[in-house]
């Protein structure tokens, strides 16, 4: 789900940067409000590396290959740090590996970063539902993990379908976009299951990381 | 005396006939080669994972008009596509492979600076080293911000 250079028209690319700039500004403003803004930088740094590595591990789902996004996990674990972390990771992916591109860095940040924000807010509002229950935590993990990737696929799909250049075979490209989007459905479920197990594990070994200090009940 | 003169004339006449018809004789055993420089460029479009970009749309832009496609087509199931460029249009040709919003561009120099082969992307070893460098940088950042202050 990394849109490369030369695929989207200039207006969409500029709009992507505008939205990303706004989201980054909101994120940094909220980070600065914290008592110690540097406190979570180590966590953000490690998760940025994990996000980068995850993009290199491909899962073959014919006719395409896809990879874990981890943006839901980033959102929950990093909160307002998630969006800047995603921008940094996407920058390295574009410059080093050619995943995405520099002109589409803004739009790719929107595709992966905005769902991370949404996951963060859903998780924060579901803490009273979880109440330290492992099963409920897993359920929330499944929802936020799967939803984040699902929303990313949806944004990716809507942008691409609506901005196909006229000089290519529009019907064939639309068909290809539908195929790719449908191919992500199994990955949405895999991402949800992975997030659920990770949340349960982190709650057990490092509950502070999850923003939950109470002990896990069975 | 007359006999010698006659013999000389016969020899000269024979040589004249041989010289006259020699191209025909030579032509009967000759051969020729014609050639047409009809070189084509074969492209192979692949994903980073190494899988071919099956049925990817290929758009070729000539150097004189980088905004209008010079030709368009589709790769086969193995991601292969061939085209014969107009060699009179020297300069940088741009070829884009695209499938479902994914794709890549490659620039090919055609003319005096033309190269026989080229590619974009990196080997898995290069990627591994780059990924390890970034991960190490991130770990270093994490360690820097978790250091104890004296």
C-alpha cells in the first residue's frame, strides 16, 4: 500500500502533503504538551524500526504479495508519536528501498497514519470495556489492528480508483485495484489476530506499554 | 612466325573472354549479407518480492514528449514486455510499469550513451544491510534517550 512516484496527479500529491503537515502539527503539539516529551522517544524509535522491517516481509496472497502494516499497533502503543514515526519510517522506505516515493510521502502517510490515529482513539475509549480482561483485550486488539489496516486499504482504494490517469487502460487498472484490495481482506484478519496476541502478550509482560497498569484477569 | 602470332591472338582472346565473364562466374559462388538494425528492448517488471508484475500496464514515453505516451501495452504473465523504440529519437526514454497503483519507472538512454542492460532496485543483500543500518540507528536513538543522566 505504498503509492510510488508518478502514479497520482500533482494536486493529489500536494493535498496529501497538506493533510500530513496538519496531522504532524497536531501530533507534535500534543507531544509538547506532555510533561516529558522525550520520554516516549525510545519506544517510538524501536517501533519505527519494526514498522520499517515489517514492510520488507511479504506474505504471498496470489496474484499479489502483501505485508503486515502494524499501523494499528503503532497508533495504540505510540499515541501522538505514531504519526511522526510513520512519516520517518515511510521516508526511509522510500529513499532506501523504493517503497513508495518522496512525492507520495504525504499521501502514504495519510493512508497509514490516519488509521493509526483512529486506532489510538478507539483503544483509549475501550479501556473501560477491557477492564484487565484478557479476552476483551484480545478482542479490542483484533478490532483496532484489523480496522487500521482495513481503513488504510479503503483510503488507498478510494484515492487510486478516483485518480486513474486517462492515458492508461482505466478498466484494466480498476480491475487490478479491486483485485489488490480484495487480496488484503485475509491480511486484515491476520493483522487483527497478530495485534490481539501482541496486546495480550504485552499486557502480561509490560502492561505500562499498553497504558494499563492493572493485573490481567483470566 | 604466323603460327606464333595466331597463338598469341588466341591466348589474348581467351583472356579477354575470361575477364569479360569473370563477374558472372564469381557471382555464381558469391554471397551477401544484409542487415537491419531492428533492436528491441525487453523489459521485465517485478515486485520487490521477486514476483513478476503479471499483466502490468506498460507506458513508454519518448524523449521529445515526456507527457504523452509514445506507446502503451501490457506485460505478459511473466511481467515481460518488448518494444522497438524509434532510434531517431535520441535521449532519455521513460518507461512506467503499473498495476493497481503499484509500479516503477525506469529511464533508458537511447543514442550514443545507450547501454545494453540496466535495472532499478537492489539485491536482497543490499536491502538487508540498509535495513540493518536503519534498525541499528533506531536502537541507537532509543539507547540515547534512555541513558542515565549523571
